């Protein structure tokens, strides 16, 4: 094994969803730097190209897809497979509907977050795992949870946190199901990071309190989370499965 962070990723096909977002675009760029053929997926492929292009790199494929539409998953895999067997799925796509008060949450808010964050995640992960199983690929699946899976959400983020708790449980179940085929499944639980999901519409005093409660005294950079995803997909993590990696600067400890 070569002792670089992305050992085993050179030339491999890696699908990154949510690749137009802060963590997603940083993750796609990190995998490109590790030598992977990145299939970058988001609602808008142009947004993906613009986000990743700021790092001076380009994905092998940039694809538009609404992952809530389960009938899009097979087409995504077919397009990715034009580059070779999919070796890793790094599933960053998620949505947060922040409400000021739990009493403001609507049924539509619930459905939108659970459909995107949990339902679409399960079916996409299963589709990719089954493609790995069929091709005999001992691949990697990396999902994204949140520190909220452990702490619970407050106010209007209760639904988001519930969906991310489901991701942890789902990840463990998939790790047990697909482990016999050499497929590892892990999840990353980020803390506060410099992304639009955190910073848009947040009250300054709330952000200040979160920063003060983080032992490292700051919020994270998307690239600091992306490196963990590269590690989990690399040969270095070949005996890691069913794990939830806490990347929160010490805000959450367990």
C-alpha cells in the first residue's frame, strides 16, 4: 500500500452527490486531487462545474439529477459506468429547512427533508451497493449525517436531525448487509462548517455561541471534512465499516 491519503483511488470511479454545495464540492475536488474519476451529481450540473471549477479542476462527469425521483438512480449509475465500475459513492446531498420554532414545521417540511435526506439516500445507496455486488467490486459507500444525530435538533431543525439519525442507523444496517461482499459503509457526522446550509439565515448570536462551545474555537472548513471522506474511501480504511466519524472540532464528543 502506498501511504498517501487517497491510496487505491487512482483511476477509480467515485460518485459524489450534492457536489454543488460547500462540503460536496470540496469533497469532489479532493477526490479529483486523489486521482479518482469523479462523477459529480447535483440538481444543476452547471452549479457543480462552477463550484468545483473554483479549485481549478474538473470532474470526469457532471450530471444533473433530482435524487428524490428514484427513477433517476439507474440512469445515473449507467452514465457513471461508462467510465468503469463505480468504486465509491460519497453521498453528500441533503436539505435543511430551518424554522424559527418547532410549531412552524409543516407536513411539507417533514416530507421534503425525509424524502431527500433519508428515503433517497437509502435507495441510492442500495442501488450502488447492488451494482458493486454484481460487478464483484469491494467498494466504499460514505454517507453524511450531522452532529445533530446525537445531540438532537432544536426548534425548527428537529426534522433535519431526525433524518440524520436515520442515516446513522441506515448506514449500520447497510454495513451489516453488504460487508460479506467486501463493501464498507460508513458515515461522517460534521459539526459546524462554513457552508450556506449553516450560515444562511442563522442568527449571529447563535453562530457565536456555537463557535464558543467548540473546543477548537472556530467552525470547520469544508476541506477538513472532505479529507475524511477520502480516507474512508481509501485503502487505509479497508477495515472500517459501520462507523460514524465525528468531525466537529470537539463540539460533539463520544
